[in-house]
C-alpha cells in the first residue's frame, strides 16, 4: 500500500495547494484544501481578476487567485452578523467575535459596556488586526483585569493600575488606555519608576535599612524625577539611572553591614575601602546616595574620592566607514537596528535620542534630497543611507501586531501602543548586529568635529557646545573658533587652518 492511499484511509488527503498529506478542511473545485491553506486563502483579499470585485480571493483559476463565485465554490464563508467574507470562527468573523467578547468583559453590571471604557472597546473593535486583539483579550489575566476595571474593583487611574500585582499586563493596558484617551497622558518613565519603587520597597520589609532606603527612594529620587517631569519629558534612561542608584545604595549598605559597621560611624577609611574594592560605575552610583546621606545628616561628612573616566576609545576612520558600508547597503533585513547603527556612526547620536526620533523629523526638498532634523539646520542624509531611512518610514509598524494598530509616528515604534521602542530593546538589537557600542559614537563625533568647527557640529546635531569642544580637544585639534572670528595683524594674510 502506498503512503498516499494509507493516509487517505486515515482521513487525510493531499492538499492541492501545498502538496502535503493532511486532514482536509474544505473541498474546492481544484481539490482538497488543508486548514492552513484555507486560512491563508481567506486572509487573501483584493480585486478579483474575474469579476473585479474587492473580495476574499479564496479560489483558484489555474494559478490565479479568484473569488468564491468565479472559482465555482458553493460554500459560503460570510459572517452571519456583518456579512464579512474571510477567516472566521465558524460563521462569525473575528471582528464580531471580538465585539461580543468585549461586551461581556467590559459590562459594568447594567448589561452594557462601562461608559468610561467605551473608547477602549471602540479602538479594539476597529483594529486592523482583530485576531491579535482577540488573542489578547482571551488571556485569563487580561480578562480579569478588564473585568475589574469595568466593575469598579480597580479604579481607572494610573496609581491603581501601578498597584496591580499583574503589573506587566497593567502597564501595557495603561499605555493602551492613554492612546485611546481614557487615561490622561503622563510621563511613562516616571510612572514606571513609581511602580518599580513601590514593588521594591514592599520587598524590603524587614530589611535593616528599610526606612533609610524608603526615604532615599521616595523623598529624594522620586521627588527629583517628578520635579523634572513637570518641566520636560524625562529621558528614556531616567528610570534606569534611578534604579541603578537605588541598587547601589542597597549594595553599599549591605557591604557596610557585612563589615559590622553602622552608617553613623562611617569613617573616611571605610569610604576609601569601598571605592578601592568596587568598579567605577558602582562607585559613581553609590556616590549619589552618600552625598544625599551626608546632606541629610545620616552620616558624618567625608570626602568622596573622584571617579575618573577615560576619554573613551575610538575605532579608526577605516573601521567606521567599513561598518557604515555594511549597515547601509544590502537588502532590507534587520532594517531597524541597521538604521539606528547608521545614525550612531554618521551623526554620533546617543541611543536615548535615536529612540525618540519621529517620522516627521525626516524631510525632503523639491530636488529629492533627504534631511534629518537633529538640530538647526537639519542635517543632510547621504545615499544609500537615505534610501534605508525612507524605507523605514513606510515599513511595517510593530504595533500592528498589538490590539490597537494606529501608527504612532515614532521612527522606531515599540510594542506598547503609542510608545517608542525601549532603550534596552534597541540596545539588545544593536549588540546582536555587532555594533561596537562604546567606540562607534565617540569615533563618529571626533571625525565630525575635525571636519567642521565644534559650534557648527553642536548646533546641527543637537549637542551642547562643551561636548563638541571636549571631543575636538580629545581628537587632537588645537582650534575651536570660526576663522572669521580670529584677529589678524593689519596687512597680513590669514593664517592657514590646521
């Protein structure tokens, strides 16, 4: 007995589309169709070559995809509620199935959707990817969270969502509610740190230094972040900066306790020993806590040894150009990290600023030249990187796989609705790409300040003037002023520029 006949005895057939031996889901004029090929056909939509109507191109006429009627398929795949023809649950399309699920989950007890959550239900139902939204609301912890909000068991506030034990789901829902206009906009990095600090302090119950760490976290770090957020958006690294310093304070206090010392009895020798036995980033982070503790009178005032950082290594110009050539050319695979790497190698942009770029920062003139707004004036974008950058602006938005699919306007959109990619996520992608993170930006900035005056580079790329002046000095240049500003003795020719 052949393999095919044995498979057919077990109820399997050879799929006329993919050629595999599988259980069939439908029988069309062109043969038996497996479930995978049927779902793919139901998702294929366009203008039918036979009748010209915009429909699901389920059937086949030779190698051409056509609609059901033109292919002679008698089975109806239209939704019984809305008439949509496509992939569905039985005879109910996924959008109608999603609307029914939301009506039950967001019921406030009166048999209708909670009025405050109506914008969320409308945004989810109108999504271009109802299958993704349906999969999201089908998760047990999401169903519980939505039901608690609708019933009033969880208040519809940032603070109530941050206090939820299922905080990861709550953070995603918070961003979703902000994008729908249900919750007011707030600084994401401040909210994330508040939630992290709440969880951290809860876990420190019984810690010998719990009271001191609570005071440091709440009344120093959180207060400063709130004051900054009131005047301008926090940087993407603000939360990591604060959590690192809190962790360094915890590490220092644990080290002190292990030595049998109390904070009030801390000596200069203890501080010197800590600085000698820990790395530079640990010393620098702990210095923030020690300075605060001395200002608050928690320990005697001592001198903190200076933490000296090197000027930074730099790759050669040949290595930089080789990296640029490899990232800017080729197919559009791994597009996002390649564009980010080129932005760092061409314009010396820090990663925290790269993640905040928007599609409106990219402009073109009548001659087709591309410009990138990093400072004043916008910086020209050379080919072939300009083509790579333009491709990114029209490429698939990762948010399209999330419940709400409106484009966010970010050049590097994140998975959360209305949010850019996180600093850590982009950092991981660049490391996987093989970009030397510690040397690429320093090398680019030093080459730029050697080609133009430091003030011009600072204005065009959005740097502070002291940054470009310092890098110019580190690069070995000896002049930092415009030639026109130099005073020359009367009757002499201007001195040549180095």
